[in-house]
C-alpha cells in the first residue's frame, strides 16, 4: 500500500464561510487543493522483482495506456513496452517482435494512432490501426528517448542534442548539449534533463533550473503544463518567456512514484510498483 504524506497546510477557510473539512485518508494536497488518490488497476506484465516503469502515455482515441518497463532478468530484452485499455482491461499485451528491440521509450502521434518506439535497433513505428510494427529510423543507433510533436524527436544513447526527423532530413537541436530526457511545449521551449540537472532552452539559449540530475521523467498534461518526477514526489516546471524567470517547484510528496501521465480528463495518473493510481480533485476542504 502506498504511503501518502501531507504536503501543504490546509487551506485556511475564510471567516465568512467556514467549511467543515471532510475526512479523507486517501487524499493528498497539491498546492492546497485536495486530490483523492484512487487505485485504477494493477499492470499485468512480467516485471522484475523490483518493478521499474520508465514511462506512461495514453493513446487517447481508445483510452489505452502504454508503459515502458524492465522485464524479468532472464528475458532476452532489457526493456519492453506494454499496454492496457482502461475501458476494457482484458485488452492488454506487450509489444513483441522476432528479435530483441529493447523499447525503453516511446511517444504517440495521437492524430494517426502511431506509437513511435525507441530502442537498441533505432526507432520503430507501431500503427495501431493496422496493428503493424515497422522500422522507422536510425537502425544502427540505440535510442533512449522519443518525443512526438508533428515530427519525431529523439536522443541517442550517450549522444548530444535532440534529433528531429522531418521526412528524410534530420536536424539537430542543442547540438553540443548532452540530453537524457526531454519534452517540447507548443511554443518550442525544450525542458530537458542531463547529468548537470534540469534545464529549459529556447533556440540556443539554455537555463538550468535544478542541479538534480536524477529526475526520472518528464510529462506534459493536456494543457501543455510540464511535470517532472523523482523518488520523492512530483515537480512542476514553470516555463516563462524570459528563461530566467522559469522555475521547477515540488508540488507533491509521493514516495515510490514510478512514472506519471494524464488521462483523457487531464487527471494525473501515476504508478507505484505495478499499481496505477488516479488523482481526482475533491471540491471540499479535506482533512488527511
Ligand atoms: C499554486 O496556486 C497559486 C494560486 O492559484 C498559483 O499562483 C501558484 O502558481 C500555484 N503553485 C504551484 C506550484 O502550482
Ligand atoms: C476517495 O476515493 C474513494 C474510492 O477510491 C472513495 O471511497 C472516497 O469516498 C473518496 N473520498 C472523497 C473525499 O472523495
Ligand atoms: C473483453 O471483454 C469484453 C466484455 O467483457 C468482451 O466483449 C470482449 O470480447 C473481450 N475482449 C477480448 C480481447 O477478450
Ligand atoms: C538572464 O540571466 C543571464 C545570466 O545571469 C543574463 O546574462 C541575462 O541578461 C538574463 N536575461 C534576461 C532577459 O533577464
């Protein structure tokens, strides 16, 4: 069972309308708003003894959650991607092929229902409508992070910069900068993590927002807000037009978080071990 801890002091009710706080042992506070944490399902995959899930993302058209995880040690692959339909949980599985592809990262082209998967044999595309997996790019490279925004963006193992594939052409952003994890918002601000910490960049200008190099992941909600997570909780990255005014702020204590994403109603969902939880906003003041 997940141990939830209190983050912020209860919002002080105004003297005119004193609201009786409701008891909610399963709630947490995020920025003084109360959220109920409810169990959605347990992911059913051949996990390692210690469950490691690196990334979560929803295929929005049919409410299917995809997740990248580390399979059992005796598995020929060291990373895999599984999926489960949140409306019909019996529709689930693991993306497989004849040879080891070690998909450790992926992202989704929602408009076309294509999942781009990065692994030890470059990038593959899974067309979910045709149920067809095919090689897409960079066959000789190990790809460690993939992002989709009109085009496929990716980083190579131990590489510098972020490569964008536009048709048959490749362009490199942040050419001299090592990048491990990244997301790009709609205004083309790049938030990335490398061995020096968490940064925000626009064009060739970069600002470091945190020296913590161990953020485990980055995710964007449906409004384009950017979140990061680490072993101790969830952080929000505030991106400002003036990069110097950008910040990363811890918003919730959630120990043992695996990965996080947002459902089709923009509720935050996260994993802890093999369990998937959803945060739903509680409209009253709550006592935890
Ligand atoms: C918390 O809420 C206040 C008021 O709505 C807002 O100004 C602030 O940016 C929020 N902080 C975080 C960390 O979300
Ligand atoms: C929180 O969710 C649980 C079910 O997961 C429910 O029983 C409980 O009433 C909810 N509490 C609030 C305050 O919404
Ligand atoms: C999943 O369950 C639903 C309803 O229980 C059923 O109609 C459907 O055929 C099942 N699908 C699979 C792939 O087993
Ligand atoms: C941002 O900070 C850098 C380094 O401290 C400084 O050189 C630059 O002028 C600042 N930019 C703005 C727009 O304030």
